[in-house]
């Protein structure tokens, strides 16, 4: 069996460091908003080249509270992608705004300035691009468009920690970035966790209030807030894994290169990266009109796989009354053909060869 994701290998490699870090937290009995949280925020900000990094308890809360911190709410529209996990669209709905879904590029699977511009109205307040599967959206063009229309850009970086555009990491390209540390992510914790990044001191301060019961000092509450704090144990783990992130991302990129070379003779669309580190391969996702046949062969061979995402957010009941959509021709086509293959830093060349040979059998090879 080849798993879709194998977290045991990475844990085994880091076990000694992580055990010591966790033991240190337990010994200190400082479990909430302690030294590890503060140090992790500082180290993440330094890695990303950003002034402020504020942790919270999930990537979903990072998105939700970022929108609230930007005073986006009822009557506002936020342009985003229909081809992603639900968190971004949920966050828009939770603040009372309308999610405006625009079509994706069929190669990168990301929204583009060209798809965004026709959706801009007098109600548009922000653009929320998702760097899907670890690939950076065309942020230069998106940010230029946003500047012309005086719009905020809030990046969903849940799948792209370490990815870069022209040398700048995701999370530093827009007005704010939102990260998830769900265990499967490129930088994954041992539970939930999230992060907001921004160069705006005002936005960082408001986010910090919202994620801590609206309180900057004990027993003093300036605004209605939430309990959304990253705990010390998760911060301790993330500090260790952040030190290894570039090496892990390099392994992912190398594995993706092997997949692409081995799949080259088959009639499938493989991922394309604009340049080095513009795609850090949270997922390795292909397109094939023979997806169902490939899945059948992978299942028979006990090879992990996943369809991210079989149905656009625009077509789902949860968003039927709180969104509007433009033409989603590319999105609908990609939903019918996308298939993600096993991907994790430690995947071996032999495992990749087995996956590819199984796909070849689905094509009669």
C-alpha cells in the first residue's frame, strides 16, 4: 500500500527534537500564550519577511478574523475561487458578506486578474485568492488590479507555506496572509493552528484583539471577540518543523519533478510551475478524462489518491444564498477531471514509479 500522505516518516525523523520540546512545555506548565507562541510568531515573521505574524487556533479562524479585522461585512462583496476547500467562502459568509466566485485558470487552478476584473462592482471590498495545491497565484497582476480599484487583497496561504513569487513568500504579497497548520499541510502541526501575516500594525492589533476575547489586557475588553489562540504545544512543534520546512519543500519539488517526467508520455495534464519555489506541491494534481478508470486501478493496487475538489463551491447548498457567480466553465471542467496523487516529502522514487505504472495500466499500458 502507498498512502496518500505518510506523517509517520517525518515524525520519526524529528521525534527526538519534538519529544524534548513537548517535554519542555509540560515541565513549564505554560500552555497558553507562552514563550513558544511568541517565539514562533517572531520566527514565522522573519521567515516570511513580514512585520507582523499573529497566531490563532486554525486557518479557518485566520480567514474569518482577518475579514472582520478589515471591517468587511454585510453589503460587501469579496471575490474568490470556487475551486478550493470551503474555508475561504465560509469566512466570507460568516462576516455577512457575499462571496463572488470567478473562474480559474485551467493550468494553475488559481483565479487570475483576468477572471477577477469583470466581477468587480461598487460593492467589492476585497479579493481573496487561494494559492491552491501550493502554487502561487499571479499576485503581481492581482495586486495591480486591486490597487487600481482600491481593494484589499487577503491571501489564503493554507497550502503554500514556503512558496514564493519573485523571491517573496506567500503571505507577504497582499495586505494580509492567512495560514493553516493542519497536520497535512507543508508546515503542519500536531493539531489545528493558524496564522495571520501583515505589514499593517493596525490590522495586526485588531486581529490580536479579535482572537483573544477582544482583550489586549486582562479583564479589559475593547470589542466582542473570540477564543482563537494557538497553544504552546502546537507552537513548540511548529518551531521545530519551520527549521526543516525548506528541506521538506525541496523534497516535494523533487518528487513532483519525478512524477512529471514519468507521466510525460501519458495523456494527462501535469502541474506546471512558473519557476523554482513558485509551487511547493502540497498536492500533486493531474487532469485526465479517464479519471474514473485511473481511480479504479489505484484502488485495486491499494494506492492512496484523492479528488480535490469534485464539486465547485458555487454549486453547493451552503453558499446558495450568500454568493453569486460568473461563468465557471474551466472550474466545472477541472472538477470532472482532477485527481491528486500521493505526495509527501519522504515519498520514494520506487513508490512514484509504482503509482505511475498503475496509471499506465489504466491507459492500456
